[in-house]
């Protein structure tokens, strides 16, 4: 089959279209998916440049997110059949089992039926960001109706989903953006307050919005200094959730401690990395719930640009500019 193979870490140009052996069913619960699209995520660019989690397995096929049509099923598969359209977050962390390819084998327990309302491109863009935002807001921060939420980088992949999930829960949302175009985008998603982080002091703006108290939840999707700048914008006894590892060289948690805040670290890849079956099944259930929301037109996935499979290097270059609205997707035919 055709796939984008990574033989050695490096710049985007190391991503090359090659012929590699097609995957086959290994377990009775496996399904073979003819991929129609693959999402491009920051984890992909990091693995490409730094190396994968399983360096001894080559070639590497990146891409955690996929969407396509089931072509074959194992003897033990009960909930899916040939011809079903599905989407999922599985594989892509090292070795040949990623989604920048024509075919993928996935355990039926870790997939969900594609929302009818979404194209294959939109469905492939969805899984990682949906699960990340859901776990961050609903599981880590325990978001409740009437609370106020700060979403850093609200126009990004995780951010634009987080705004919608927060609004669905009955929260008020403040989002940071870098341009008027992105401001209009997040307003359309339901953001109640927009802050241009390049031109204004985010902390002051948030405190003004909350009468000096701070938001109930600060959601950092950027990392670095942004994580530490989120803390003073969150109320006493509030929640701060970040999807990046805090860098102690850029700040400290003294303010968080004096404000008695709860700090949560979100890595939706943990179940896959630790081979936690029940947790991966739970993530598939999140996708099922989100699929229903999409089909009721209550949740949208925005794809800003698509590339062909052989243009994976160009997709990585664009993502690494750090200015993408929504998601980037590879189309596979």
C-alpha cells in the first residue's frame, strides 16, 4: 500500500511517499479500514522532528487520527461490519501502524461510526481534539453550567472544539486569538468574550470580565509561558488545565499554590501509550457521544486546509507556523 514513511527524524522533507506492506488483521476484534482521510496534529510534527515512541520499529507511519470505510472484520467483531464508515484515534506513535496510509487495522473497541453530518476530512480532523477537549473540560476540570472558562488559542484545533463543548455545558467562554478573522470565527462558535493576546494584557482583560475574581477554569492549549500566564487569570479554588508539559524554566506554581488552585495535566494519548484497554474504550464512547452532537448540528469541526497524502511535508510545514485555524487534513484516495 501507499504510505508516508518516516525512516529517520528530521525536517518535513523526511516524509516520503513509499510502498510498504499492507496491514493485516491480527486479533479477532480487529477491523481493516480503507482510509479516506487522516488528521494532522502537533504530536505528528513532534514525532517527525524528535523521533517516535518506538524507534526500533521502522518504517514509521505517523497519524493518530483516521476516518474511512471498513473493508474486513475479524471473527470476533460484533458492532461493526464491512462498509461501515468510521473514525478513530489509534496508532501513529511509532512503527508502521499509523494513518498517513491507504489502510489501517484498528481494534473495534477503539473506533466509532462516523457522524453522517461530517465529511471524511472533518471526521479525520476530529478524534484527538474532541477527546482532548472533552477530557480537559468535563473530566479534569469538571465543568458545570454557569461557570466561566478561559480558552487559550480559541481558534486552534483543540481550542475551537473546547469553546463549543463549554457552551454546550452552559458555561460562559472567553477566548484568546491573534487576529480579527479568528475573533469572528470564535464568536461564531459561541465565545462570549474575545481577547487579542498580542495587543492586550490577557490577565487584566479576564479579571475585568469577571469583576476581579478570575475564571472558574483556565484551559491552556499553548504551553510555555502561556500556562503560567493562565494561572493568575483563574479564581481562587479554580481549575487550570494544560495539554502541554509545564516548563519550570519559564515560571513557577507559587501563584497557583497561594490561590489554592487545582492543576491538571491532560494527555489523551496515555491510554494508547500505556495500552489501557478500558480507557481507550472510554475514549471511543466520547467519540460516539460527539458524533451524536455533530449529527444534531450542535458541534462542528473546522478544517482550514486539506492536502493530498503525498503532500504530507507541506501539511507539516503549515502546521508548524503556529497560525492555523481549526485543523489540517490529508486526503487519501
